C-alpha cells in the first residue's frame, strides 16, 4: 500500500477543517444555522432540531452520534439521538459507523458543539499515536467493546494532528480526530454492525439543548487511491454518506 494517499489525507483534513471554519465565519446566524450549513439537506428534519432524527435505511452506510454511550451493550448499541448532561458534570458521546462496506484504513471527523453550553478538557499528546486522547479512539488502552478498531492505528499522523476537543474560532467549537493505519491488520467491522470510532467527553456548563452535528467526516479504505473513497459528509468530498447528529439536554443536577 502506498503511503502517499495518507500524506495527502493530512492536507485534505486541514482543508476540510478550514472549510468548516470559513463557513462559520461566513454565516450570520446561530449555532443552529451553522448546523444547517454543514449538514446535507437530505438528512434534515424540519423544525428547530435539524440533523437530529435518524431514520437510516437498513444496510446503508451512515455515520451518527450516540448521545448515550453507556446504555445497552456499549457505545453505538443502541445509537441514541437524545441524551442528558448535568451542569457541573461531564457527559460522553460516541461517534458511530454502521453498515460499512469494507475495512477502514483511515478516518477523520469533527463534532460541532455549542461552546456556551458545553466545554471540554483536552489531553495533551504532542507525540506518539494518541489513541487515548479526547476524542478517545476506540483503540489503545481505552477501547469500547469487542468491535474496537484493532491494532496499528495512529491518531496523531506524523505528530502533526493530535486529537483535539476544543477547536474554537469565534463561536465555532468542535472536537476532532484524524487516524490512519499504515500497517494493519485491518479488522474494523463490515456489514450490519454498528461500532464506535471514538468517544468524546464534554462538560455541561449551562442549561439548554446542545445540538451536536457531524462535520468533515472522511472514511478511507485500506486500498484507497482516493481520499474518502468509502464516504464523506459535511462537506462532501467523495461518495456522500448520511451523517446524523444528536442533542444533549443540559439540566441541573437533581432535575428529572
Ligand atoms: Ca447508546
Ligand atoms: Ca489532544
Ligand atoms: Ca482509546
């Protein structure tokens, strides 16, 4: 497998993050309007909570946010579109893939959140693979069940893009991660299985409903010639896949 596609991936990722940031500068409205801007129209739900209600077609690849990674049998099983956070405490969300057509060789994504309602504590990781940062990849010391990503992953490509939970420009806030696997083995689940790419830990700081959205999702296979050959969304840079957000209702401790 040639490595040049992955080096190009870095350039693409930097560009996608730039596109999202520039898009944010160019918008004039609220967080919701930004969510609408970076969300494919076909996944919108009319009303105040766009990109919220997933109704994925069985067997069709999609990416989504699990707003409650602790229920069921673990992150992404089941995938919940609505979760709860308690002011002064932290909450987790998982980023999930379901119905993958082939094994992953690289991936990246951003999760947009409202910096007025949520914050985060990043983990410094200037060198190394950064598999247990925030976002916390489903590999390394911390992984999330039998459908982990397997061995060989590096989430700090060439020590230049460690996972970061607080991308912040003006009132745009996002957590993001870019990972590749140059040596394998390539064991990510294929077919009718949902599994987490990573889990993000955020802090609930103010009451309200934080509408989390996915952006810059890029899924690349092990034998890719083109970046994102498996799929992408928000913006679409290759085959488009549905990407679904979630909402976190942030309330005071003791509130039912
Ligand atoms: Ca869940
Ligand atoms: Ca970090
Ligand atoms: Ca981990």
